[in-house]
C-alpha cells in the first residue's frame, strides 16, 4: 500500500515568501495566507482524499444517528462499531478504526488522511468530553444523551467548526513546522522554544476564529439536507459538503491578512 506525502515546496517563489514572512516577524494571518498560496495544490487535493471525505461522512452520520431509533445500530452501519456502554475512548477508537478500514479498502494512505483522522478525533473529544464524567467510562444513558445532542443543527455546526478548525491548523502546522525549526535559535525569528510555542498557539487561535464561518453554514446545511433527504444524508451530499465547507474555510483564511490590514 502506498503513502501519499504532501512535502513542502522550498524552491518555489511562493514558499520563499513564507520563509521571508516568518523571518521578518509577520503576523499569523499573513503567514497563513502565504502558506495556503504556496501549498495551493495540496489544500485543493484534500477535497479528493478518501481519508478526508470519509472523516466528513462519519461526522454527518454521527449527527444523523442521533435521531434514529437505535443510535448504535446506525453508527455500526456507518462503520463505527461501539459496545453497548461506550466510553469516549471507545468512540474515538472506533472512528479511527472505521477510517483505517476505508483507507485500506481504497489502497492508499496519505498525510492528508492522517490529518483528517486527528481532526475528527479531536473534534469528537471537544464536543463530547464536556458532557461526560470520564474519558474511559461512562453511564450508557449519559453517552447516548451526548451522542443524541449531535443531531441538533446547532450542535452539528459546532462539531463541524471544531473539525475544520483543527484540520486547518493541522494542515498549516504540517507545512510550517520545518520552517519554524529553521528559524529557532539566538538571533533568529524564535529565540526560544517558548516563542515558537507562542507562534503555534497564535496560529491555532487564528484557525479557530476563521472557522466561525463554517459553523453557521454547517448548521443550516445539515438541517436542510436532513429534511430533504428524509432524515438521512447521502455520501454524495456529504462529499459536496466536504468540498464546499473546506473552500469556505480556505477562503476565510486567505482573507485574514487583508482583514487585519484594514
């Protein structure tokens, strides 16, 4: 089985601009904008990556399952196999296993798919953990109630926002990590590890703020499609959502530097 790696683009004019911006101490919105421009092909390719589209599909099915007579049965049909009394760890493990099976069936693993896997697991933790008493054990009724909340359009919008914020941050960090390391040390952009960590934290905040545009769109999209599709959402609809939501997120990040300049 092959593995598709994204790599970086160190010899292009666009990538040299990213390095220059970091060295000059530019703000995170300018750096994020330049990074997306330098890695445009990679950020476009994610829309066709099976690991990414499957992660979005599982996210929609977790929300659809909430309104089904048997939540766990619908999740199992979508590939998420849970015990009768699942913990949060059971849920995140089952999601990773579902993604692995789908990717293995497709024959190709990719760095993008791995980023999507981390993003959905992180998003599930974000939205479910506050509703539970423990990561490793849970009252079955409490877990079912937490999963059932995902079926509310507002909750799905929040779930989606966490996913796309994490995915964008993971993607940007993927490309920027090597550059940050070359700018670390006395006389460099980041004199200490703490300064590099502060930059990474600022980038995370930036992607989180940009993801607000996805939250309302996701909520409205989910409500509309669940109604028109009789309480379900098809893979075709999910794939369309995956492409458009990511485009909105990418466009918002591109506009970030322009907004900061005003």
